[in-house]
C-alpha cells in the first residue's frame, strides 16, 4: 500500500477514505480513525499515550546506538523527558542534535571531548560523527525508514492487535508534524490574543 496524504500532510499506511467534510485537524482525524477501526476509548488508545509510546521507542533506539558506538555506558535520558509530550517543550528540542539533548541532562560531553578521550570505538567514529551532527527531526525521519521501526510496528500489533497497530502507525508517522504544526498554531493563537489585548501582558 502507498502513503495516503490526509490533506495537511498527515500520512497513514492503510487504505481508509477520510471524509472530505472532516476538518483538517490531527485530533479530528485521529478520532475518526479510532471510531472507524472500532477501537474503544481507553487510556492506551489516546493520542497522548501513543505519542509517549512513539517517543519512548525512538529514544530507546537512540540510546542503543550511542552505547554501541562508545566504549563507555551512558545513562538513559530521564523519564521526565521521555514522557513529556508538551508541545512547547518538545518544539525546543526538534532542532537540537541528539548529543545536545543528552548534554542538556549532563549525560554526554561534546563529540570532540569524546574523541580526545578515546571514548568512541575506532570503527564507529565516522558513523557516530554523522549521528551527532543530525538533529532530532532528521533522525526521527530516518527511524521511520528503518528496520527498527518495522520491528516496533510489529510489536504494537502483537501487543494490541492489527487495529491498534494502525492507530499507533498514524500517530508515530505524524509525530514530528503533530508538534511542528500544532506548535505553530498555538503560537499564532497566542500572538492573536496579544494583539487583541485579551490577556494581561504580565500573565504571558
């Protein structure tokens, strides 16, 4: 099956027809899909739960790559980061490199320091250098095209069935778009409110 573009570049690997009258909105499309797939509304089938799941699986892969490339074991990013799906919080990390994200939690030094202290396996130096140069958005896109992502999708099916796999796939494939699009919408709304003077500037 080929990717189906759901108006605002939302992608889904399944042949489902999205009604043209449905609003161009991530939440509306998600709700429609959940109803169409006849998935009960539970804690595990919410957008927030699936966003957390996708973020956790991505950073689990990232952590494995880091430890595979280095001669020392690095601690995992804190759960407070992994489970945080606040839009503004996630937006500030989108253009940061993975090593910068780890540095923000004092878990890794910069690439040059790692090289100087011989902490990178010789055969992995070029790979790790490229890895450190890519930002969150770019690496996440590469993750979606990897065998690891296919493995994670299969795991979602094993644990929740084919329908939950489809719902998880929609959220995980649109993870970056969710934060980028809704972050911009949120910022625009705040700017409009400021212009209208409906909120005290001291509160903002």
